C-alpha cells in the first residue's frame, strides 16, 4: 500500500513538473521577436535551449514553435540558409502535429524569406501557403500572406497585382478590426501608389496609417509614416512640404532611439534643402546624417555590453525560478501529507530525500555560478580593453572630421566667395580656383573614406562594395560621356579588417582614376566573384591599353602593388595595346 502511494505521489509530481515546463516553453515561444528589445544573440540562446527542452519532453508544438523562432532570428542575422532550414523543420513538425493553420503560415513565411535569393521558389511556397489558408479560412494568416505576396509582386514590378493583394489583406484586417495590422496594410498600399505616381493616394493612405498608429500609441510607426509622407512630397518636387514632414519625424525617431530612421530622414532632409538650392541647410543635414552614421559603431559596442548583462540576468532569473519551483513542490507535499495522513512517514522520507537533492544541487549551482562570474570578469576585462582602443580610434577620427574636415570645408567656402567677388574678371584665376575647389572636395571625400574605415573594427563585404559603387556613382555624374558598369552580386558574409577594407577600396579607386584619366575608354566596368573562401574584385576598361614590356611603372601602379602586399592580397594588371586594361585584386 505504501509503495503504491509513493508511486502515485511521484507520478503526480512528474506530471505537474512537465506541465509547468510546457507552459514555460509556450510562454517563451510566444515572444514577438520584431518588438523585442533583447539582442539576437541572447534570443538565439533562449530558443535553442527551448528547442532542447521541447525535444527532451517530446513536446511537438514546442519543437515546431522553437524551429519557427530560430528561423526568424537567423533571417534577421542575414543567414538565409539557416533560416530556410529551420522553417522547413518547423513545417514538418506542424504537419506531424496536424496544425494546418501553422502549416499555411509557415509556407507563407518561407516564401517571404526566399524573396531575394530565389523568387521562383519564393512564389511557389507563398502560393502553397495562400491556398492552404484560403481552404482552411484562416483569416489572420490570409491577411499576412496577402500582404507578403503583395511585396513579392512589387519586387517583380507587377504593381497592379501588388495593389490587388494589399487590398485583399486590408479588407480582412478591417473586417476583423485587427488594429495592429491595419496601418501596415495602409502603408503597403501607399507605397505602391507612390511608385505608380499616384501621389495623392499614397499620401492619403500614409496619413490613415499614421492616425491609427497615433491611437495605438506606436511612436516608431508614426515617425516612419511622417518620413514616408515627406518622401512622397519630395518625389513630387514639393521640397517645403517634405521638409515640414521630415521635421515632425526626426524628434519622434530620436526620442525612441530609432537611430537608423533618424539617419535616413536627415539624408532625405539634405536632399530636400538641396532641391530648394539652400546649400547651407543641405550641408548641415548631410553632416547630421554623417554624424549618426559615424556613431553606429560606438552604439554597437554598448549593445554588446548590454547583451552580456542580459545573459547574466537571464541565468540568475533561471536559478530563481528553480528555487521557486522547489518551494512550490514543498507546499504541494505539505498538502499531500494532510490529505494522506496514513502516508505521513513516507512523505517525510520523500521530503528528506528532496531536501538532500536540493542541497547538493544548490552547491553545484553555486560552483557553476562562481565559474560563470569568473568568465564574466574575463569577458568584461576584454571589453574594457576593446573600449579603450575604440575610444582612441573614435577620438582620432573625430579630430580628423572636426578639425581637418571643417578646415577643408572652410577653404571651399572661401574659394566660392572669392570667385563670386571676382565676377569673372580674370578667367585664368577663376579656372585655377575651380581646380583647387575640385581638389579640395576630393580631399574631403578621401578624408571621409578614411574616417569611415577608422570607425570600424571590421568591414563586411556589403559595406565595402557599397563604398566602391559610390565611387562609380560620382564618376557617372562627372563623366556622363562614358559608360560605367557595376555588377557585384557575390553573396558572402566575409569580413575584412579596417586596414584590408580601406586598402582594397584605395586600389579600386586608383585603378578607376587611371582608367578615366589615361585610357581613353568609353566603357569602364567593375565586377566581383567568389573563389572558394576568396573574393575577387575586377576593374576593366576598353581603352588604348599599354605594352607591359615597354611601360615604366609610375607611382600609381607602385602604390597599388604596395597596398596589396601590405594586406597579403594578390594584384594582377593585364593589358595589351588597343585592348584595354584589367586590374584584378584577390583577397
């Protein structure tokens, strides 16, 4: 009898513990990643642990939801392969559990994740999810898929189809009064109308989205809508109204620490003032944009420190939860003893065993805690050293920007004033002033490129290519008689040190300048490809070329080889007379 009673109590406690664990798993899986202020690294740890706990309990819904969340996190981190892999695992788990609604939602989400890598597959999965949602009449899922399918159509240039699906999604959220989804549908619809040139309609729907977000107390969304409305005015050429809207967006973005929106809005503000020929204000807001851009690196350092604190606090709270669970178990045992007076002695033995386990477990936890604290001290010491180095680098870059940059800008302004006062009386001096002004402007651009590299510990491939494409963009403006082609479609997460990044950039810049000045080329092209773990940068022209056996290396070619050697990269220069020049850099 006593053995049977003991077995009943143990089974009851196990069931209660499992039930509690499943509740915790579901609670974590219900987190909305988009609105979370927890770092992606911490979220990755949380949901990886959640997946392990779900598998240990063979809890199918917990496994499927954990796969979904991990897919979303990898998507935000730019690892599309992992994002797709985990979403496919989520779909399989939902299918095994018979959760048709989540299966439909997962197919739609998978299609949305593939939109930039494989549009054909993206459309296939999106349509599959859409059909399942329509068959099951899953209205909330339908609204999400219609909006995301509209994005796919918009990317394909099928604006009429995009408008159709955005309206379908809007109809559902309006009928179901889904207040969070309504402004997103309005904003999507407004974006299409803006591309179609229907500026009044675009502004109308952005205004409607903004009004709802004000009622929903969504200041970030309101700030986005003000910026979007300003962009519509800017497209129309109404710079004054655009500036007014941008001025309303910026304080909200700053108050919400929405720095990327503030940075983007400053850039648009500069464009608006430039449209009004107000160069002083245009330059002021461009500098604001650059300040925000330069400050991102220091913000990331602070975020890394905050991530460590979050991880530490998470672990401490988990220990507190364990202690609370043990207290709950003790109370439940007290209740059981009152209900089963006959089994009192047995209950005392169980409680004694449990307390012994808790003491041993607590000692083990204390040892682990001490080990974690030591690891944290080491990590904080490393971060402190990195911060000191980062402060020195930022101080140097600020000095370059604030002192030399401002002085060069003053020189340009002074040259403009001097030329204006001359009133074209001496064309030779005026031309010389123009040459000095152009040289000074180029010097400022090169100084900003150097500051950009100094402000970064690492430079990813996307940032480097963006900088190189800016060179080509400026070249197109200055030399409209030439054709410039830029095609760099390598999909890699490769990172370079700041020294490697600026040296590769300078090599391409020197090669481009040589092609413009000396080649007589009509077409200048920039390409890229990936060879195993290396990235290959190519710059080609169809100019007069040269005979490598006859030419004597000048400072330009010598400097390019010296920069490549400094970063252990290889550089090749191929040319023949009347067959152009090809410069290849491999790193």
